[in-house]
């Protein structure tokens, strides 16, 4: 019998509705049959809604929570004040090993803080990172860190290369994903000391069978899809991600204005609306933006706070794929291979 | 009689054709009649082409150059080896005060190096910065530094705030432009020490009549147009700019695919093609991407290496506006006001 994986889902504290969450979980369950869910939230509402999905209902445990973390809560405050929030209880279920992973749509800072305190960092990794899957011209790539750790140090960049490669090898099914370090140019002389140090180290490791270091990549290379993994510090990664989101929104807004500008362009829009929808779906942050907290003793995934059911099911699929391919074991294999170098 | 401004234009070493350059200069000259040009390049070709534009012909001096800087030349090499390049001669004309500003389409690193060595930094400013005008949901904003100075220091950030405010006040005709520091969150506790120091300093200066410090802004706020000026270090700015370019290109590519996906969407595209063109024009980096080197004793502007005539005329207009409003005097006024605080 195949192994069953349990996912703890925090349904409170974001604009993502519990209805979208349940619909998304159900969709993913139809594709990944060995899934079980612990769903933390308003039991009465959840009970009524989940009855629409027979299989999901059978595979889920509902845990009633009243307290939740709001988007405005400061991570430093909640540790003492909110000791029974749905988010914390979801994380505790992993700490207590009654669950394998956590999915949340809420406050990222709080999720990070709770995770660090309760699930803790893998012994093999210095600091956790947030990774995300970016669409690009060739398909998708992994970019990290997107804001977990804004300190700049070559060791964190190397850790991020290991975490990103582990993710990419599982999600994209490639044995040795190419790794680029985000920099302001491709020449060796570019960049800060910690970047040059990390590049030297990764070059040396490139003759192991796992690490496939490409070299420096620039901001536009993320969308070009030059490498499977793009490694950066949490400060640069966070600004890069949000710049991309802002640009996509600006593009979309101009496009909407343009299509409303005349009757003919309105007809044009109507005729091409299916095509337009596919573009939106391919780039929509509500579908793509889940941040995967890597480097902890268990997987924690934060989805966009305005996710719709498609985004929920997408994230739930990713978690299943990472669990069933034992991503943390993969990370340990990387570290072992590097240490034996 | 109104003052006449002379602009030195380097026409060699990029993919922008001399034909586009002359057409663009001519367009700008029709709008800014007190302009003169020194045009550095292949005299024979230029002479033939410029005869198409009577006014431009009358207002221009052609300077024949054979040597040019290629995109692959390393800044460190050219100083000794290329002593009569069109780019260097354009810069020398400013140093010798026979011209007021330089426009080039070539190698940015070389242009920076030549400018620093020959035009030199303003006494009032620690390090020059590259500024750019970004389209946003409300109009446009100034973002800097985009790669001139990748070192992180609060003093550079404050200089960038002064340079950016001077630019924005002239180009957007506002007396006290709002300034944001690019960061990974809006809360005071976010960011590195140099960011916090710069924020403290700018907050203190905010009761002068010139400095209007807003606070921290995030990557998506650039496109949202939250502030008139966005200040960052050259490393982060460069990656942010290139990420935005890459995202716009990805969006455009998906859109093109989508419109080709069926006959109906092709017809839709045809009907909405005018509207689509306006979107492209509003976001096209060939129109918008000129980097303004600020903080030197004279203005140096680098345009995208694939600029078309519209981009050339846009950049030439901007230079005229900055010259006729004496941008460097403006910078000095800012610094004086701050020092008297």
C-alpha cells in the first residue's frame, strides 16, 4: 500500500475563502489519492461546505479554531499573545508528527516565526529560505530566497542553491538542475564579495553529480528561463518578486484600458477573450504565487492571501509531489555529497 | 534671446541606427528650438542622411569618428586602448565646455568610466547614480540607482534621494516630490542598517521645504506609483529594472502566443491591434529606457542600444528639459538646504 500523507491546512486569517480552500483541496485529492487533511478553522462552516465533497469529507479531520492570526499581527507580538491560533495549531500538528506538512494563506511573517520556533531548521541547513515557482519563456524555474533571510552571506547562497536544486529536481523531474546566482552582470568581476565567494564555491562543487552551477544570471534571465534555479538573498529576491508582480499588474491594467478604448477594440477583446484568459491563467499570481518554506524539518507552504481554488489545488499538488519524493531526504543527500567532496 | 544648449551625440557602437538617431534628434529639435547638436560618427553617412532634415542640418556639427566602443569592450581596457572613440570624443566635448550634455546608445560601463574620469562627480555628491523614468499606474516615477554604484551605504541612498528629487521636480513639475526607499516591507523594523540610517536621516530632513520623505516602499509600489521617487542601491535597482523588463517581455510573449492560438483570436487581435499598439508604446523599453547619469558635472544620458527614433526623441526632449531647468543647480540647492539644516 502506498504511503498516505497528511496535510494540515490553516483556513483562517486571509482573504482566501474556506470555500475556495475546500474546492481546491478536493481537486487535488482527486489527483493525489493518498492524501489526508487536517483542516483548521470554523468547524460549523467547514462541516456544511465539506459535505459537498464526499471524498474530501472522508479524508479530512476538521479542527475547530476561533483564534486566528490577522495580516496585521506582528510576528514578535503573536508568540506570547496568540497561543491557540489556527496557524499555530496547524504547525503544532506537524511538530507533534500527526501531520506531514502545513498549508497556510495567512501572515507570512507569523508563519515563518511559528515554523522556526516549532518545526525548526534542518541540521544540514544554516537558514531556511522561501522558494517560489516562476513562469518563464521556457516553462518554470525556482527562485529563492524571496524574503525569509535578508542577511547577505555566501553560506546562505550555497544553502539556497542546495534547497533550490532539491526542489527543481523533484518538481521538474531533472537530475541535476542548472543553478544561476542573481547578479548585476555575467562577468566574473561583478557583484559583492559574498556573491563571488558563493560562485567560487559552487564552481568547485560543479563536478559533483548533483550541483550544476551555470554562473551569474541577471534580472531578466529569470523570465527568460536561463537556468532551472535562481539563487539570491532574501532582500533582493523579495524586491525582484514584487517588482515582477507590479509589472504584470501594470501591463494588465494598460491592456484593460486599451481594450476599453473603442468599440472595435471591445469587439476585438470579446473575440480574443479566451486567449486573454489563458494568458492571465499562465501568469496569474493567484495561481502561481505560493512560497515554499524550505530548510525546515517539515514542509510549510504559504499561498497568496487571495488565492482562488485553482491556486489552492496547485499548491496542494506541489506539496504532495514534494512529500512523496521526500524533499528533505533529497536535501540531505545534496549536503552529504558536498561534504564528502 | 533664450539660451542655446548643445548636445553631443555618439552615434556609433550600438544597434540603434544613425538614421533613427537623426530622425529622433530632428523631432526633438522641432519641439525644442534652442538646441544645437554635435554628432559624432561616420561623417559621410551622416551628411547624406541629415540633408533630409533642413533644420537639423543647420543646427548640427558633424564630427567624423572611426574608432568606437563596442558592447563587448571592457571599461578597464578601453581607457588605454581607445583614445579617440566617438564616445570619448563626445564626452571630451563636454569636458572642454563646447557642449552641455552627452547622449549615447553604447556600452554603459564604458560611458560611466569615461564620464567619471573626464566629466567628474559634482563636489556636492559622493557617487553618481543612474536614474530612469518608470511608467506606473498613475503616470511615471523616477527610480535610482540602476547600477552605477552597487556599494551599500546610507550616504549614497541620501544622495540618490537628492538626485531623484531634483529630476522628478523638473520632469514632473512638482515642487517637492515624494521619496520612498525600496525595502522588503513598510514597517520601520524592516531592512538593513544602511537603509534604516538613510530613512532616519531623510525623516529628519522632511521638514525642509524640499525633501518630502514618504517612507519605505516595496517592489510592487514602483509600478503602483506610490511615490514620485524610489531610491535604492545600484545592485537592487539593476536587478529590479531587469526583472521588470523580463516580466514585460514574458507577458508580451504569452500574449502573442495566445492571439495566434485560434482564428477567432487572430481576428480579435486584428480588431484590437491599435489598442495593443498603444500598450506596447506605453511600456516599450525602446521608448522608455534611458538611463540618466546623475551627479556628474554635466548631464550624460544612455539610451537603450536598440532605441528607435521615438526613443531618441524622447531622450533628447528629457535632456533639453533638464538643461533648460538647470538640473545641476537644482541639486546644489538641495544640498545647500540640507547642509543648512
